[in-house]
């Protein structure tokens, strides 16, 4: 496959494109957009599969989990999905996002989706990549006034402009971009498998330890643990403090860096210290609100139940950092407890479910200091803690490396789409 840089362009209302490329509307290049079928989903196999917006997650569909619906045989041909169909979300957080049907069981699509089918001169894969490009989203932004709250509709979709080369060059571009997509999917698969491995190992290592042969039932933890281990309340080994409260007026460009709940949810055990905001407050007389390396922070309040009680470790920073009132800090006072080990344990299902089961919930889920203090934790030799931390840290490192690879691949894909979908770089085909 050979490439060459294009020099002969024509200006369109969207972008400069090669003179021998076509530009036309979705209405001209595709069949009339169709709205989906209105019906209730059922989990009994009463008819065809019933694909909804919520079944499309991260660009994928797990067809085994897609429900069914009752659909008269006379209507199935109108709504039945086929390979090459492209679906668009009409409303919600994913408004305007598209999904390409490659293979699927007998299925129809729901009413909050719009379907298009391409005509012969444009490949469905090429269209799908175009609908993921900035040239598509720029048009969506213009037509919706920069907001997707109004929702996508068939008329808006029909008016959108697309540009494309001949079929052979489309095939070549799709081939290149799809190889990057495959690499991204493979990397995602590795990340998912590594995540599952870590979850299983955490459950095993943090309750069974390493190399133990004799176990005892711990009533406090509700599971078996090595005979040599002990159990203590968290308040026996740590001191606690609620975060600092402040008004919106105190936020600004100056002041002390502050950890917010959004900084808590990293996949590894450490706080995400990017995008910290500042509050205008003097903590010279209240230095107990400053974080120290090894402090463990808990999310105290969350709109989502699963977000509460999440623990993250502060590993130090180049300047002073404090923490907001929606967070509780635990500072270990026992030198025989490793902060890393404890943070891993606090992220186990066993620890989190115990905390969440004692939480108060009205509109939001709240975790109190008392609930955290009363949490029981296993006490084991520091040498064994170090071994467990080493194993889990290596898994985190592997996941981090794969995520970095994924980010690089996504940047490569974005760059390739930029030059191939505008013809800045052409593909010589025979």
C-alpha cells in the first residue's frame, strides 16, 4: 500500500477535500433514516432481540444480555437489524453517538435509536468512521447550538454532509483504521483480563495470605483467615479527620490545592492529583488539614452508592494539599501497617460491602467516621504485607502500561482519521 500527499483541493462548506472526492448529504448517500420500534423489553424469548441505547456500552453490545420484545412478524422486516446498519442515539448522555452492526442475532432496534443504511457508493465502515470524526461532531454542534440536549432526529441526520473518495480508496482507509481498532480492542481485552485477575487475587491474598496451611473462622470478618493473623478495628491503628468545608467563593486561581471526590477514583490505589482546584484559605493555624504521604482518604458522600467509601492513597506532592468536606482521612499510627496494604484491603468487596451496609442513604449515600472506625481489618506480619503489596502493585503496573498503550493507539487512530478522511494523505490503490 502506497501513500502520497495530496496537493489539489477544493473548498467545501465543511473542509477542504481532494477535487476528485464527492461531498453529499446523508439523505443522498443513505436510505431514509428510520426510528426504532416502540415496545417493552422482556427477558423471556418471546420474539426477536430488542436492542436499546443502554445495551450499547463502550462501542460494544453483549448480545447474550440483550432482552427480547414482542414484535408481530409483519413488522419485523421494517425494524430488523442487518450487518452494515448504523444506529444513532437520539437522546441521553450518548446523543449523536453511533454504532455499526457487524454481526447480530435476529434483532430489532428500539425507538430511542435511529438507523441508517448506506447506498452502494459508500462503505458502512467508512461511514461509521466518518460519524466518529470531528467533521461529523462539528456539524452536530452547529445544528444543535453546541448542545445535544435537544436530541438527535431523522431530519437533522439527513442534512449532515459527508465526503468520501471512491470505493477502492475507502476500502484502503477502512483497512488501515480498522487495524488500529483491532489493536485497541486487544489492549482493552488485556486490561479487562488483568482487572479480573487482580480482583480474584485481592480476594485470595487479602483473606488467605501467602503459603498458609491452617485457617480459622473470623467472626468479625465473616470469613476464614490464616491462623496466625489477628483482627482489629481500624480505629485501633489509625486517626481520622473529616475534610475542610468552604464556600464556592473561596475557589479560585490562588490558595491551597484541594483534593475533591473526583480525584479519588483511580483504578490503581493512588489519588489522581491532576486538575486539583485551589481554595483561598490559610491553614497555618490548622495544619492538621494538610495531607501527609501515606494518608488514606475515603469518599464520605456520593450520589451513587458504589462511589461511597472508596479509598485512595496519598503518595505525596510537591506542594501542600488539603481535602474537601466530602472526604474522610485516615492516618495510620501503627508502624507495622503498610498504607499500601491497607488501601488494597479497603478496596476489597469484603471491606466495601461492610461499610456500605452501614451507610445512611436518602438522596445520597453517606459514610460516617464511626462506621469507618468500627471496620475490622486483618493484622498480619509486615513481611507478608510487603509480598502481597508487591504482587498487586505489579498487576497495577501492567494495567498502567496497557492503558498507556491504549492511549497511544487512540491518538494514532485520531491522527490517521484526520489525514485519511480529508484526503490530506491519499492511498494509492490499483
